[in-house]
C-alpha cells in the first residue's frame, strides 16, 4: 500500500474535521445571533419591571426628603418662639435656666408662625400651617387646606409622639406633616404643615427625563380628564401628549392593575411609550410615569434586524463551507455503504473494481479505507474457499450425534418431515414413529458411572442398527432416548413384528467392563397415513405413548390413541380446578381420632384432607393428590393442612374440649420443601411443638435420606415429633430406626388385617411392637376394623390405635359438637376390653 501512495500528498481528515469545527463555530455564531434576537425581545420586559422599581424608590426618597424639610421648618418655628420667650423673660428680670432654652408659650408660638408665614409661603412654597390644641381646636391657621388629613394626623401624632405624614389629594396633591409640640406648662399641641407635591413630581420628571401625571379617585369636574376604565381623574400632568394620547389609549387597552404590577409598553402608530403606575396613598390615588421609547424601540428593531441578517449569512456560509469540505469524503463513504454488502454476497471481484484507488495527488483516511477494503476482499475470498471445504464436515457434526454417530434431533426433524411429505405420493402406505427410552438407565449412570452408561448407549445403538431396514431412520434424540422412523408401511402387522424384535434383542445381556447387564426399553408408537400431519404433533404423541408404556410397567410398547389426549385434557382441567380450589379454600379436613390402648383416652387426631367441590361434592384425596404431586400445588396444600389443622386444635382448646395432638401426612416432595421448617416455626409460635406430629413414609428416607434427616432434626428442635407411616411396606432398612430421629412407628393396615387368620402375621406384629419398644419408639396401629384386632393389640401392649371400629374420620365442622357430646370417647371405650384396661392400670400403679 505504501508504494501506491508514495507519490501522493496526504491530507488528513483531521484537517477536514478542523474545517468542520469552523462550521460548528459558524453554527454557534448563528445560535448567538438568534439568542441576541430573543434577548432583545425579552429585554423590554425586564426593563419595565426594573424602571418601575427605580421610580418607586426615587419617589419615596423625594417624599421622605420633603417631609424632613417640613419637620425642619417646624423646628425653626419652635426655635424662633423659644428665643422670643427668652427675651420676654429677660425683660421681666426672670433668671433663665442656664441648662436649656425654655419651652415657648402659646403666644410666642403663634407670633412666630405669623412672622415666618410669608417667607415660608413665598420661598418655601408652603401651602398651609395649622396649629391644633389638645381638644382638636384650631388655634392658628395660615393658608387653606382640607381638614380631613389634618384630623387624621391629629389622631396619629399624639399617640405615637413623633412626626407623621400622609399624602392627600383634593384640589391639589399635598404632603401633610404633623409634628408634636410641647409648650411651656407641659401642654401638648400639634402643628400640621402642608406642601404641594407638584414640585416633587416635576423634579422627578426632570431627573429621569420622563413625563408624569397625578390621577386621583373621583370625578371632580375641575380635573383635566377622566379615565373611566381606571375610575380615576387626572389632576395634573407634565405633558399634553401624555394626557390626551398615551393615557387615553392605555385606559382602553390595559388595566390599572397591570400598570401597578410591572408596567406596560404602549405602541401608538409611530410612537412607543413605557407606562407605569405607583400608588401614592391608601386611597388609591396614583402617580403615572411615562417614558418615550421611540428611539430605543427603533434601535432594538435595528439590532434585531442585524442579528437576523447576520444569522442568515452565517448559516449560508456554514452550508457552503460544509458542502465544499465534505463533498468528496461523503461521496466515497456512500460508495462504501453501497459496496460493503457485496462482501456478504461473495462478490469479491466486483468490490475490488468499485473501490480501485482513484485519489489523484492527494489522499486521506477514506482512500486508506478503500485500499484496506480491497485487501480485505482478497482475504475473505481465501477464507470463503476454506469455509466451503469444511462446510461438509461441520454439517456432519451438526446433524449427527458425536457418541453413537446416529442422526441427532436436528436431522430427525428433517427426516420426519420428509417421511410425512412422501405420503402424498404413496397414499396406500403409512409411516411409523417409535420413541425408545431405556428403563432404569439413570440408575446405571449413578451406580456404574457415566463412562459405562456411554458404552451401553453405543451398544444399544449398534443393536438397533442391525434391526432396521435401509428405508428406516434411526436417531438419538438425547440422553437415553432413541427414535426410529419406519417408512413405507403397507401392513399394520409389520410394525408389531418389528417391535417384538426390538424387545427381544434388548433382553439379551450386555457385557461392559467385565459386567453383565440386562437392559429393557419402553417404546411409544404412533402410526400416520395423513400427509398433512405435523412432525411436532407426531413427536409429542409418540412421547406420550412412550410414557404410557413406562406407566404400564416398562419393558413394553404402547400405541398412541385419542384417549391419551382426552386424559391429558382432563388432567389440565383438573390442575386448573385444583388451583381454583386452593384460591377459594375449597379444601377441608376430616380428623381421624387416635386412642391410647392403655387407658382408652382420645389423645390425637390424624388430619385427612378432602376436596369439597361446589358441584361434585366431597372428593377423596386419591382423585387429586397424584395430580398435585406433579407440580408446586402440593407444597401449598401441605402448608395449608398444617396451619389450618393447628387452628382447629387451638379452637378445641379454647372451647374447653381438650388438648390434642395433630398428625399430618407429608409426601417425599412435601417433606423436602425448603420452606417447611420456617412454616412450622411460624405456625407453632403460640403453642408447644409437641402438639404436631409429621407422618412420613419410608419412601421419604429412600428419596433423600440426608435431607430427610436434616429436616427431622430441625423439626425435633421445635418439639415436633416424627412418625414413620406404613412401616414395613417399603424398602427401608431397620438402621433408619437407629440413625434417624423417628419418634413413632405406625403399623400398616396390611399387617393388622390378617392377624385374625395368620399366625405369621401375628408374629410379625408382635415382633415389630417389641422391637419398637426396645428402641424407645411409640407404636400406633392403623386400620382397626374388628374387635379381635383391638384385643390382640391391647394384649401385646401396642400404644395407640385408630380405625373405623373406634371412630370414622370426623368433619372439622362437626368435630366440636361431637366432642362436646362425648360420643367419640364413649364409642371407643365400648369396644375396648375392660379387663385388659384394668390390668394395664394396675400394672401402671405397681
């Protein structure tokens, strides 16, 4: 590649990116211009609010300064009156107090007001001075004023003992200042000085270059004009334009509240004004401030127009620069986008022709990408040839089982679909699908190891290959499952003959690693003559038939039939109904009483679950427990039986009907529930643990002896006892009785029933009782249906018994009434041998 580019000058895309950055900068300028335009538009709103606050502050300052000046005037008058009083005292040869100037008397004060009035009126522009006595009488007055604000100040000033001010508008808007006066003798007076605020307004207008107008509430005809919508009249104005044009227009367009809050911009033909309003007193009189914005508005429009023009030029320049810089790279990249998919299609030569170097005297990264892509096309072409050479081997690995070298599940689906489609051309024929599963293969894997299991699978595959014809297909689906597709079946008996050959062949012993093994198989069969059948449906049906063969005892074959679908549908319906029953609490308990054989007392109950179906009535557990055992519902049911049964026991105790133990049967799956111990602990929080007994069968111990032992120990720690139910009917070892914490042995009814007739049965029962007692185990016999059974067990010191002879299971709803009447106890004791009870009692006393 370096030799081809030696004579070319490299211009990096980085330079072009830098140029693009210039483009971005132009865009930023564009954004800035737009922002400037927006800022100019918003600046006016901020200006109105800022200016209003400024005018309010300035007006308050001017009024405050004017008020301070009026207070100074009052102080000057007081000083003049005090000086005159001092002169009078000197003339009368009265020695003055050197510590202070004496307070003037009323005469001196009134004379001082007369002397100062002309100067104050002429030069100080005072409108009036009023001296009021402590009874609100006017003692002296210069000038004419409204008495209403004077009266208000007369109320305020004496109370607060300090100068107070207010603005009042009648014929003119004036600032009134009330000053408290203390004359000789301790008499208090109030001096009120009034001055027009017109000079304050004019000074404010000159200071800020604005026009102002005073508007007061009222309709005095002497006013300059009336602003009806604002309910005010114009008292004075610094501009005729403001009075006749701006305020009249604003009165029609805006509310006074808007002007008071932030002001408004008033646009009138070729003029623009900013208009504000400020309240000057509590009566609602306002000061209107107007500023001519015509020139500023024109400047803002010019700025906005310049910003828009600048933004437009910047945008156009950006587009032109971007197109000029990126045109060729974009064109080459577009060609890449159109060319690269050809690599996936294997058009390597066409790719090289399209991307042949054509960069002239300069090149950049895109040209380097062209050259790299051409090199890549050559490499991919070489790899493509290698892939084609190995595809056959990969297909074989993907479609065949690596252990037996038989077709795997993927090829099986293909072959089955092909076999079904062939039925269209051969309507007189059918196909057979066989599913084979080796019986007890898992046990061989677990006991002899997986290597032995693999050797067994290989030999089984070789045997099956010898049995099938060339037209048939043998597949290994996984694990110990095989499938055989039998094509072109014309006689239904042919497949029966073939099946018997398979079973016969499988019965032949197999020698593996010096071990002789005998293996059997369960076979599910489905026949099909419909070319529209789904391979998935045929597979599912053959699988169902194979499991049916296992349920029939294994080492057999079973043909699929429609009844299987009906059975599965019923099972699904039953499963749904059972879940509904759990949700709706349709289950109930019947309690089987247990009696001590030494005293005849009722001491415990065995909880027997029933389904109280809303339509079918009471359903026994053998009709629904097997279905629940296949899923998670069995755990829900087990936990419900424990908690509900203990609630019944609590209820009996609270009702004073006795304290009893509850025995609950648990299957192997229920006993291994990882939530069982936590549930037991929660249910036994308020009652002793020995009130509960868990009955398990020997299958629980065989299923998982280590886990069962752990659960039993945890249950014992809670005080719960464990009973081994149906003892002697399973495959458990007597060592379990010694190693595991089993508290109770339950003799199965199959041992009790023959004791009337069989001496061997009696020996077995007595031996089990003796063995259990020597191991300190409690013995319970179940299935007591005759009095002979009961007497036999009593004589051989069986601890407890239950059965129909003593009492049938009692509905939980009826149990409290039955116990209250004592029928259960009396019925049981009537069957017990009184002599034996007496002997047992005497033995205990001894």
